[in-house]
């Protein structure tokens, strides 16, 4: 399977692209200071995503688990980014 055919990479790249489009410089540092529990959860979800991806399993159930974790990761990151933007707008 070529990398560009990897469904895990495909959905990860899409989520990362959407986060990058919304990212504001300083948001991650702000999240570390203001929302340490959310930042820790992001890191925990990232570890789980990495374990699943590196396992090499392409079972449909494993893919669904990966997708659900990726959604969680995406929303946690957006939460920090949106809070940071609101703070900057004052």
C-alpha cells in the first residue's frame, strides 16, 4: 500500500490541515498555561493515535477507533485555538 493510499494518513492530514488553517501563533503556549489538563489530554490522545497507526493494523474496527480518537484530538486543539482567539479579541 502506497503512503498516499493509507486511510490513516489521509484523515490525519485532513485534520492537521484544518487545524493549521485556524491556528494562531502562540495558541499552543497559551493552551499549556491556561488549559494544562486539555494539553495533557491532547498528548495522551496523540500517543494512542501513534500506537494505533504504528501497529500497522488496517482492520475496519481499528480504523474507526483511530478516526474517533482523531476527532477528539481535533476538537481539543480547536478548543485551545478558539479560546486563544477570544482572549486576543478581548
